[in-house]
C-alpha cells in the first residue's frame, strides 16, 4: 500500500545490503495493497531510469515484477507497459529539455542586448561565454572549412583544448530573420535535438553551445557548437573493399537499430543522406540535426520515416 509519488533512483539509498526509501514527503500510505494498474504506473516511472535503448533489460525486470505480484505475464500486456514507459520518458524528456535553456549546475545561459545562448559549463566558463560570441567569426576564419554554402558555414577547430565543429546559420534577409525570430533559431533547435537524442541514448554529436546574434528585435544569425565526431561517412565505409562484409553488415544492423529506436520515440531525421551518418570505433553516429522532428501525429511519422529509409537506401 505504499506509493512513491516521485519515483526515481535518487530516492533510493543502498547501504549494508539493504535498500532504503528516501523523501517521505512524496510517499503516500494506503490501507489496502496498491491496485495493479497503479502499480504498473509506478513500474513505468521506475523503468524510465533504464537506458532507452535497453528494452530487453526492461522486459526482464517487468517479468520479475509480475512474478512478485503473482500476475501472469502476457505479451500484449508487456508491450502495453513498454508503451507506458516510453510515454513517461517522453514526458520527462520535455521537462528536461527546458532545463537546458537556463543556468544550472551543467549549463550557463547568456543574455545580452546583442547575444543570447547556452553553454556547457564543462567546456565554457562565464568569461568564455561572455567573450566567445563577439569573437566566434574570427575563430571560424582560422578553422578547417568543412562546408561553405549560402545557408550555412561549417568549420572544425580547437576551442578551449577540445576539437569541435562550429556551424553558422547565415543571415538571409529580413523575412528570413523574422521567421527565425518567431520560430526560434536553427542553432537553438539543434541544441535541443542533440540533447533529446543523447537523453534517449541515440548516438549523436554532443551539443556544447549555441549562440544567437540579434540586431534590434530580430535574430540576425546563429551558431551551434558540437563535439567533433572522428570517423568515416557511411558511404565511404561501405565502399571500402578492405572492410569484411560481415563487419559492414553488423554496422548496418546497428544503423537499423538506431532507426527503430527513433521510431519508438516518434523521431525522424529528415536529411538522412550518406554524409550524415558517421561510422566511429564505437558504432554509427547521427549528425546534422537541422531537419530532425518529433512527431505527435502518427501519419506524419510514417510519411517522414519512409523518407528517411528511402534516403539511406538510395545512398547504399
């Protein structure tokens, strides 16, 4: 009959081979045993702590829970609980993403008349956050050019002792600035997309900072800084005859698992061409999240997922 209303691992303490429940202010005591439906909601809240890409482990835990409560395991019921876990994780994720847009123990916010942005404290301190925005174009001019286009300019460079990628979304006129001001900059959206994927254990380049440059009330241009991903483009990897076919098949299996994970959480990449999947020593990594979308409507998810699959299939 005990319910922990704030069910997360931080509210449990392990000591002397025992587990202690913490934060009694969030605990509710009932005269009767917890109903099965309520218990399953508690189970879903606890399972959110598992890595999002490890549903096999969660399935095992669910079966153990059923055994303790004397319940019969049914495949459809297990899948229903897994959906509950995904829904709970999506809800918590939405709340967590808001935290990446304000100063905290992990992040540093910048807001001046000309510049706004967020910085990861592990790489940037208050001085860097203040000085970098006005110097970033100078830094980029000294970096290795990766892409120069009308829409964006991308370079690789060393910043505060770490190799990073800096992408500038160029100014494209008044109406474009107006749209970006209303909608939010592409750099800010990529910052949020990167944190969304990392939170779901979907491999991508970690976002380190984003900067918005304003002129008056309008957004002029923006910058996203991410970690450098050392590896080879997927197409180059698959065309390399020196790599055994079995190894290539294994790598494509990992790519397929990433796409399945994205589908479970209603995410599509939107620009899944060969250059946007990097093969590293630790497996495939998604980059270039400009067009990434979280879908609330199922038919849009299906449509854009088919587009993702068509793009990656055409590149092979």
